[in-house]
C-alpha cells in the first residue's frame, strides 16, 4: 500500500490550502460553527436542537437516541437516507450500504460533529449536495461522549488550535471510549455495540483531531492494513479511500496525507512509523467485524474552519463514492463474512489466525509536505525542543508501514466459558456473539492455558490493571456447569470471539483483567507444616531430591529464601491449588453433538 499511497500524494503539487466554500446557506440553517465564523462549536443541547430541526425539516432524516451516557444524557443518532429506508430491514431489502459516521468520541475534538451536521443539512435541506443518499443509509452520531462534551473549558486541548472552548477527552468516569471497544466497560460502548448489532453497518468512519508535529496537511486518514484485515475489505479500502476519496478531498482544496506518526517530532527525516490499532480502538475493532473502518485525523494546529471544512469534504467524497457503487462494498463484506464462517467450521493448525502484529524494518520513501523547523536546547527543560515555522518544504522520509504477524493461534471450533464468569459472559453478549447455553453439566475435553511469569504493572490503564504473562498450552477433560456458554467460531463475528478469548491477543479479556482472580493464591501453608511435608517428600522421592539440590546450586536467590525453598515442595504436593493460573475458558477442537 505504501507505493499506492506514495503515487497518489506525489501526483499533487504542494499547494497553499484554499478550500472550496460550501454553497450559500440560509441564515436560519447555518450551523453554530458557521454563525461564529468557526470560532466556536455548539454545546450538547444546541447540537441536539439542530439535529431535531433537521428531522422536522426533511423526510430524509430521522432523529433517534440509542442509549444513555454515564450521567444520563441521551446518545443522539441521525439516520439519513432516501426512499424511507430508515430501518435495517428496509436498507437490506433495498440493497443499500449502511455507513456509520461517528464524531466526538473524544469530545474535545468536535470537527466531525460540525462537519456532519452541515453535510446532512446540505443533503436534505438546502439540497446543494442532493443525491448522496441515493444508495446509502447514513447513521451519524454527532456526539458519542456527551458527558465529556459538556466538560467545557478553553483549556482541554493544549495542542489544539480552536474552537474557543471544547469538551474533554474521556467520559466523566475517566474512561477513554476509544480504548473500550473490546472490554466494553462503559454504558456508551454497550449502547454502541447494540447499535452496531442492530444495523450491521457496511462502512465505519471515525472523526478525530490528531496531535504530533506540524506539517502542511489539514486532513490525514488511516485504516488497518495488516494480515488481520480481510483481503477483500483491504483491497476495497485501498481503491476507494487511498485513491478516489483522498484525491477528491484534495481536489476540494485540502492537503491530504496518510496518518503521520513521526519517529521523532524534533527530527522528521528519521521518518514515519505507521500505527497498528489493536481492537481496543474503533478502527481496530471494526475490521474484526469484517467491515472497512476509516480514521479521519484533522491536524490540531490548523484553524478550526479548515479542519471542519476538510472533514466535510472527506465525508462528502466518501458518501459520493459509496453511493455511486454500493454493490462493490456490499459484495466484499458479504464475502468476508462467508469466509470467516467457513474458516470456523474446520480446525486447521496449519493455517493459524493472526492475533498481533509488529512493524518490520522495511521502509518506503515517502514524499512529506513539511514546514520548516529548527531545534534548540531549552534552558527550562534542559532538553532539545522543536520550533516549527510556516515556510513549506519538501522532504523525502522513510515510511515504515510493513507489518508482520507477532502472535498467532490455531482457532478452535468452539470456546466454552464457565457459567460463573458472568462478567465475561456479559461482554460476549454485548458484542452480539452467537452462543449456546448448557442446560446441564457437561464433561468435555478441552485445550486451554496455564499462565506463568505473571507480572503486574505499577499502575492502572483505563481503570484496569493489565497483567503480562506467558501462556503454556494444556489439554484435559473438564466438567462445565449448567449455564456455561459454548461460542462457535463458525459465525460472522468469529474474530471478535477469538480476540476476546485467546489470552495472547492484545485486547483479550485476560489482558484486560477480567480473570485477575485466578492469579491469586488463596491457601497458604505454615512454615512448620511445610517443613514436615518437605522432609517427607525428600525421603520418598529421589528425583525430587535431585531437582531440589540442583535448584539450590543454580539459583542463589532461591537458596537464600527460606520461604521459597519451602514453597518448592508445597507447589509439588497434592495440597497445591491446581487451578491457580489455569485459564477457565476452554478451546474445543472436535465437533460437538449438542
């Protein structure tokens, strides 16, 4: 893809950004951002009022809510389409592509909200963009994080150039919704998953504002492009977004780039390191559902007008492309679902499923439209710091965006989750996964894992302590109680199940701390009891005595710890808890007859 992207961006000369203005809008329909000359963005109530006005003014738009925030605010949704295809069933019958566009997941980044409202107005009310809905249904979430949206000050985004005031990055419980897609801790995420499961969108677009270095681009975009993305979906993204949508957005007067994460913001020639969004992110999660997911990142240092208008142009171009040819999108997502279901019907260790990815050392030259900068030593911090100017410059820098598989697993035919792990079952249910519930206890041969080298971080991440570990495979018969759930891998959302339930997946429920209790030792032996036990075991087992003596000789730390020496025998005795560090979830690799 690097070559494809480079060829697109090299085809356009460096230009001073002069965006096309949206057509003249009647004063009563100007958005709040337009009324204030893009100095301000509307608060929650004003946004909802405008959304409801769109509903009242046009049969093409319907206002709904799809849940409530932690503080009880409604989560707004605008459904926009022609021919009254305002339900999932009607959209499917009409063979329309469903596009979910989301704004204000980070509520201090409101560009997508103001762009989306203006675009829907121009489609449905002023009719200056009429026709974009002919073959699509648009689901638009103007504010996904209402509570964060209403924590308003001028000081929430220190790196960002406008609007005058903006919301906060997280929910009121300090949860970053764009880290919550797998663990689904928040009511907002649970509502989003229910919306997804109801509509099963064909395309997802998430609107953000970036941080980082300065450069000429006002719009950057990204999508995942590793082996975890269905090949047909990826090919569609490359053809439609990397080429046509990017070109149309640039032709509208924007300066467009692939998403830029620099190795060193103080030294841009070191190059760009591409971003691998694991499923905790929106655009990492959606590919698990076999759908294209596009990240828009406007540039924080550009003024608010250029960012909003640029987002408008990108969204308009996306709708135009999909509406012109919805069948190509519908075809690739249907085929991706079919391939996923087929793969889940056979246990095939020779073709493992990729769980995690890392960049290789391979780089491709990239034409970067930068601005002049220089670095000097700070007498405040004592470290070098960078100052960016305004003069445009051309740079050719290495772009590292070639990924290799870091971890993989032979996917089973089923997963089985014991009934008592109710929080885990709730998350599986929230994701809309298909499963069967055991009506009576069942003894089944399963594969699973025993964890070793378990370590804990020094502090929480997104409200959870995330352990690291090594997972050693085990195979055994286990009895699962009634109420346990059996999750087949032969289903469209199989990749979600695998990434939730395979411990070594980066956003597995084990990594997110849902099984932390299994790492806790619950019974202990008194030293005087273990002394007697150790002597009895040494007397009865010469091999154990040799193992003990070898460990004493080879491990000074062990030899110096009386408790560790006694623990050596406790762990090898029948008194030790055999279920400690044992993964409760089972992998079933043979067909089931129930």
